[in-house]
C-alpha cells in the first residue's frame, strides 16, 4: 500500500482541528503530525474563532455537531471575515444526507469528509486543499508585489529624480486641484517661486556634481521647513516652486523669507567663490485671489516678482 510522504518543506502548514470530543482530536492529530503538519486544537466554535485569529492556520478541520456555536455557524462567521475567508475548511460530519452537505456549501465549506473516515482519504483531502491554499498565498504575494511596483512607478512618475521633491508635472496637477478647491470653497492659495542666484557660475566653476548637491540641499531645506500639505517641486533647472494651500500672501512671504535665510546661512562647499561669499536665492510670492484669478496667471505673477528680486540685487523676497 502506498503511504503518504512526510513533509520536507521548511515551513510546515498549520491545521486547526475543531472537535468537542478529545478522542477525535487525538486521532486526527496523530494522522497529521505523523506526516509533518503542525496542529492547533479547539473544542467548540467560539474557541475555534479565537484560535483562527491567533494562529492564522492554513486549513481548518471543522466538526459540524458541537455545543454553543455549531460547525455550520462557525464556518459562516469565518467566511464572512475578510481576514479569514480565504482559509479552506473541511467539514467533518457524521451526517451524509445531501441537504446537510448543501447547508455546508452554503455556509462556505470547501470540502467534506464523513465519519468514520479513512486516514488516507483524510490526508489526501488535506493535501489537495493545502495545495490550493499555497497557490492562493503565492497569488496574493504576487499581487502585493505588483501593487508595490505600481506604487513605486507612480512615485517615480511624479518625483524629480535628482532632488526627490515633486516634478513639474505633479506641481501643475496639484496646483490645478488646489485652485478648483479654493474657487469652490472661497479659500486662498499661495505660490513661492525660488531661483538659486548665480547657479550657472557655481556649476561651471565647480562641476555638475557640486551643483547637483546644491540643488539637493535647497530642496531638502524647503521640504523640511514646510507643512505636510505644502508641495515642494522642482520647476526646472535651478528653480523650485512651493504651493501653500489655505495660506495668505503675508504668511507665504514669511515662509519664503525663512527659506531664503536658511539657504544664505547654510555652509555650502565653495560658497565663498559666489557673489558676496554666499549661495543665495531670489524669491517671488503670489496669491489667489489677491494677485491672480487663474493658475497660469498666478505662476506668471510669482515669476515676475522673482525676476524683480533678481533685478533688485538678488537674495531677497518680493511679494508686491
């Protein structure tokens, strides 16, 4: 006679045995542990529900006739729960009528075995359902990895590869969204546009790697000194832009001045080679609805004020 091979996998499947008769539990435990399965036991439906949540077994052998909560109701409860509904359940029953099996199927049972059962039949049914559970787990892991990859792609699609802040595309989408919200609820939204002074000179003198580090530091200073709801984005080249939802222009100008001071006081390599011995930024601030009625004109207004900051000598914030 062919015997069932013992398990050699590193992780042994866990099987919950639910029966109110200790002799039945011992018999089934003996069959399962002999071939390498781990077992957990419960003597009624209430205890079974607790054990399932605690052990998260790979399969449940569930007796139908039990006190308190019977096997059919226990099965319904487990199959209604999103965390446990995927665990296969074999109903163990002395009832052989078709109506009984139909009730079991309606309760969510995946298979049946009738008492008294044959050891090899029991192990074959267990092995079959564990195989399906294994495929289910593999599928769920692949779905999880796929969702993780999709999220990484979404992040890459809206992130500037060098500085780690948002890119121009995301900035335009976010600003349009905030503009619609501001119009609908009569809110304000402000922009801070920032440009690194004499950046081309720094880049040409000290190399692109040094210039890239400056861009990263400026992006980090902006990110670390704004709110979670604010959006910092690289506008292009050495320009950055900051969207400040529900923020009046006076408050936005305070944020802009704080960032300007942080950049001016930061110890950048080779900064003494720059004008005035510092790496600095020029900043323009605009606000809806005070300065503009559309997102495009809001950007244009901030850009014009940035240009005026440059003309006025750089290293300053202009908001008028």
